[in-house]
C-alpha cells in the first residue's frame, strides 16, 4: 500500500531527518568552502523555518515541500564537498 497523504507523523519523521542533517552540516564546513557553506546553511535554514510556518498552519503539503527543498540544499552541499559528512542515512554521499 502506498501513502497518498502527508500525515502529521510523516512530517515529524521528515523534520527529524532534515533538522538532524542541518545541525550536522553546520559543524562540518570544509576549510576554504566557508562562503558556500554559509549560503547553503542560510537557504536550508530558511526552508526549515518555512516548513515550521506551514506546519503551524496545518498546511502539511507545503511544509513537506519546504523540507524537501531544505534537504536538497543540504545534499547538494555534501555532494559538492562543502561539508565533511559521511552518514549515508542522512546524506547522499559518494
């Protein structure tokens, strides 16, 4: 059976994953990549903030979308070598 709804429980799971990944990258910017790291952290943080805003309005679809954008920014930074992380459960690492 496939899930065709974004439930509060599903949203909670995605918040946990994205916020854990976000906290981790903030401490793992590669030397020489500070400018890129700060930009990615700012964008991901903004999307996570947006997700909380939408969650508070019980707009789970847009909250879920914002979390996916946040994690996309995070994963891009990891793939481009801006952050030194290796957790395959949280990131798309090489």
